[in-house]
């Protein structure tokens, strides 16, 4: 039985590496494009912000510094903040003498059936259109949906628009470089990206002939016509994993051309100094990803055990019992998963030895997923910034 499980785990990894869209590769990246004097399409950025005063001088400032040669304006939606988010945003724009680019909106109370972030985005989109029309300006060609904790390289918007135009894409999204400085960030954050890529292989997402769709909510550029075609943000108003829901809606309509990749031109400044912070971040939505299904939860736990835990157990058990077939099978599988994880580790410039820790990391993520289910059943699921969302 032990040998059978070990061989099955090895076969699963061979299948993943050979037929899962080469998910472990980091070649799907947003590239820097040369500067141009050509007038580019108009873009409106919408930033939902709830208690982000500490980060806004950097993140909002980075958007105000974009070297974009087309029309660009920013709508920041203050979503019930209690830390002077709106005041800091205004001061940031004034200090850079860019107050003409920034519009600050005070969000209305959250209505039933909406998540806070999507309600803020909806108000930002509506206000953007109203403001531009009032000033006899055309609606923007693209909307940039970005989080208030994301810092953008000055070239980021130009590169996003260039990608969209060159490949005629309805949606371009990048998995921004997540903060990876503390021990727990280095230990767990690259794996978060690795697991996401395994769940949504970027090459499949970027293939219009495949149904796989995903996006990363920190940085999404979407064509106005595409957003209008799907019925606007309101069609996904209850989604907790709103980025992937938006990508599915866009890809299943029209041309279905979307793109998702990695990028170093945008990075998250959200700190996760402790294990508890990362644990809460994952547990907040892990069970949502499983559609709140106990059967999918059981299948996930069984799958994670087979794919990540069995190889190490086989290696240890084989060594203790002198079963060298078990040792060889377990060791081979462990090496395969470590090699698969290595490109992500290198992308995040972490120590190579962390690639060998993937079984332990996967075990911790499995516990986080179980805790996510427990929180949901206890009525504590989906908690984020003082709000609890239940389905």
C-alpha cells in the first residue's frame, strides 16, 4: 500500500509537469516597452481604499508619477475609512502638484448583496463616467482597477496598455510582486503564487481556446467595451474572489481574449510580518475557492496529502524500514516538486533551500484551508477590514 501511494504521487507529479500548462514556469511576464510620443488611449484608474492612509503617499504617488502619454485620471473611493485616507490622498496629490488628476469619492453605505470592494469600484466607475461627461470629455477607453496597497513603476500603465493593444486583449492583469521580506513572507508567499499558478495555469488563461480564466485583483486593465458587454461590475457584486469572477465573465463573452502574468512593475506593500497575518489572509477566502463544499474540501485535503505529503512520508518510512524502492520513489517525487517550485523561488529572489520546503509549506496551507472552512461554519468566514461576508 505504501509503495502504491508513493508511485501514485510520483505519477501525479509527472502528469502535472507534463500536462498542466507548464504552470511552474515564470515566462508569462509583462515586459517593459519603449517610451513613445504616440497619443495612447484614455485610461481611468479606480482605487477602492479603506483605511490605507499609511500606504497612500507611496502607492497613490506612484500612480501620479506614471509616464503615460495619453489622457489619465484617477478616482479614489474612500470606503468608510477612519484613518484620514481621503485627507492623505488629497495631500499626496497636492504635494506633487497633481491634484487635477485625482478625484476623491466618499463611498455610500454598503447595500445588501454587495462586497465592500466591488461596491467601491462600482461607485468609482459611475463617478468617472459622470465627471468626464460633465466636462464634455469622452468615456475612457480602459479602466485600471488597482488596490490601494499597490506601488506602480512609472512605466507600468504604459506597458499594460501596450500589451492590451498589441494583442487586442479585453483584459490584462498582472500578479504583482507580493511583499517578501520577513521570514514568514519568504517561507509562505512564493508558494501562494505557485499554488495559484497550478490552479490557474497562466498559459491556459492566456489561450482564448481554453476555458480557464483568472486575474489578479491588485492590477487589472479592462477595456470599457468589455466591461459594458458583461453587464458591468454588478454582475459579480457578491463575489469574494472578485478578480477571477471578473476574468471568467470577460473570457466567456466576446472574443474571450484575456492575459494574466507575473510582473515586477507593480508590487504590493501590504506587510505580513507574522504567520498569523498570512494565515488570516489565506483562511479568509480559501473555502470560498472551494464553493463552500465539504466534498471539495475533503478532496482538496486528500489531494494535497497525496501530492505533497506522501513523498516525504515515503522517504522517511522507507529509510526506517530499509525499503529502498519506497525511498527512491519518495526522493524522486520530492526532487521533482522542488525543481518545479524553484523558478518561483528565484523570481522572488529567495534562498534556493526553500524549494525543498514545499511539503511543509503545503501542509501549512492545507491547515489554513481547513481553518477557512471552520471559520465559515462558525459564521466568521470572509472577514476583511471590519466586514464579514457570508454566502
